[in-house]
């Protein structure tokens, strides 16, 4: 039976939910959203594999544009759902209201799974680049040394998140500032050099000729459908993370509006920087150089060739600060998701504890850091290939919970969709389009990565490693959700809701509630 909707969950007012209200500004919110995607690290780790995809060639910028479409669509869903319910549980809370507690619980679980899995790679990159910054190549190649440093990074970033949202925001502003300045310098120098000198980059015995940018690079119709989809499988990952700015909604000024707008602004900033850097990188080194150094395009000679020594160290600092910033902003959303799930009686109550002085979800934050270390130590000692495949596996969880959010938006506001063309298009069509694209990517990835020839490591129990980890972790969530139905009957008995019509009106202000959907 469907209950009457009320879009009156958290407003972030003092004392309503325990988190510190009005602690960060809209600008800080945008910074957190952009920093969470780790732009420099994501480009270093993924751009080469995109160009390596058969049939992509110079269409890297086109892949970035097409992958941006579902992200913008889902960002719109986040914007409208946050207006109705600015709860730090985001997808968990929203899907629970629109599609039921079982799918809501699974949406929250997918966020937790994706964030914990990615922490291993972020910590590893932070460890490797910490040594590379000082020229300690032997230590950078040592699994033991990089693991120790990676664990230290996780501990430091966990402490910052535990210490308070203001310190987290200030840290992000500093790290993202360094990262963006370096990426801009790299892009400008690379493009100017291409037009002026037409450089040739020599790596080993192979020469890579620069190419002036062409309009066709941005045309997705210049390549076939299969390379376009396979490229998107990779590109979606580098956009993932902007939703962190919405998970700190209860701690942001104007909690009902600012975080949703920050999500949209974040995705726009990301597509801009990705297009510029992708264009500059492949113009300078050609897709050949990027493909030959797919594991890290900047460390593979591109940064040194463009910037020279010692300025090429700036790129090492950029990737290091990027991975570090993303480590911190990965802990933030997971801790707040589990906090929200516990607060709404879907997880153990201990995870809903708030630090009296810092007003942060201290138990959830510390647990996230501890689980990240356990996963990191466990996976890094298996093999680097399994670690690489585990990153691919994250795509399943990303597509799952982003897609759910898109569908939930249209379902939650379904009674309002036909009241205006704006509602129909922005609140209904585009969020569903984003969800449908991500569902398609999920299915395509399931088929593609089940083939062992497309994986880095050997199959596990006859199943491709990315599928084993990605789908396996979601299936584990189904089992845990079924078990959770017994101790958390109150949560799982919640009825479906529809949106308050007033939510979409100009000037709407979200009223305060007790944090469990009761006004």
C-alpha cells in the first residue's frame, strides 16, 4: 500500500540529526564533489586504457563527452531528490522512499562496497607516488613499503574525517587547488608546444608524433557503437565520486538546495577538465604513447616530455594529492551512508553514534578506515592484477546505485511529471535516461568481463575476476539484506511514498524532521 509522501526529512538544522549544520559553504561542497573523483589520478590510470580500446583511436574526447551524459542525468536526479530529502544517506534514503526498503538497503550497500574496494587502489597509488616524489624508485616498486605508506595515508585521512567536516573541507581545497593548477599548466604547455614545435616524443626506440587537435575527435559518431560502449565502461569510472558533495548535505549551508546544485556544477567542471587534458595529452603524444603507457600515462614519459625536469615533479604531486584527496572523500560518504542506515534502523545502532565535540559520525568513520585497511592489505598481497580487476569491479556497484537513483527520482515525483514540460523532462525523462544508460553499461560489462581474455587476472572459480568481485559483492549484499530483515523489521516495514508537490515549487524550504522520515 502506498503512503502519502512528505518530502520532509532532514534540513540540517541544529540538533535534528547530530551532524554539524551549516559547517561548509557551497564552494566547499563543489570542491568536495570534484576532488572525490580524483581527476589527475583518474586520467593517469584510465585515459591510456580508453585509447587502447579497439576502434577508439583519437576519439578519446568523444568518449569523455558521451560518458558525461549519464552523469549529468543522474546529477539532476540527485538535485531533485536532495530537495525533497537532504539526508546524508542519499541513494539509500531516497530509494527507500520511492522503491521500498529492500532496494534502498541494497543502494546503501552498493555505496559502501564501491568505496571500500576503491580504497585499496587509492592507497596503493598514494604509497607509490609518495616514494616517486623523492626519487625512491626501489621503494616505489616494493609491495611492503608502498603498503605501509598506503596504510599511513588511510589512517591520516580517516583522522581528518573524524576530526571534523571543516578540516576535511579545508584539506580538500588545498589538495584540489594544487591538482587543478598542475593539470591546467600541463594542458596549456602541451597544446602550445604542439602548435608551435610539433614535437616528437621518443620513448625507448619508439617515436610518437604530435597531432594538432581536430573537430572529429569530439564526434562520437566517428567511431563504431562497440568501441564507444567499451570506452564508456572505462570512462564512467573517472566521473564517479561527485555524489560525495551530496552526502555532506546535512553539514552544508542551504542543505536542501546547495548540495544538489553542487552535484551538477561538479559534473560540469569534470567534463571540462577531462576534455582539455584528454585533448592536450593525445595531441602531444598521440594515442600510441597513451596506449603504450596505459597503466600511468603521465609517468610513462608524457609528463617529463611536456614539462621537463624538475617541473615534471608537479604531475607526481598532482596525482599524489589527487589520490590522497579521494582517499579522504571516499571515507566521508561511506561513513555518512552507514550512519544514515543506522539512524534509520537498518544497520547496527552503534554506527549512528556522533562525536560530541566534532559532530562527526565517529564510529562509522573509524570502521570505514579499518575495513579499508583490511581490504587493502588482503587484496594487495594477492596480486597487482587482481587489484587492477577489483577497480574494474567497482563499475558494477557504481552503475547499480547511480541507476537506482535515476529511477527513484522519476518514481518519487511521478505525480508531478505531467504538470509541466520542465518537470517531465528534467525530473522524469533525463534521470530515467541516465539510469537506463547505466543499466545498459552494467549488462555490457557483465558480458564483456566474464570473458577471461578481457581481464587482467585469472578467473576465480571459473568466473571472471571483475564479475566475481563486482557481482559477488552485490549478491553478498542481498544475503545480508535478507538477514537484516529480522532484527530491523521496523525499517523493512516502511511503505512507499510519493513526493510532496511543493518540493518542485520555487522558494520551497525543506522542513525539519527527526531523521527517520517523520516530520
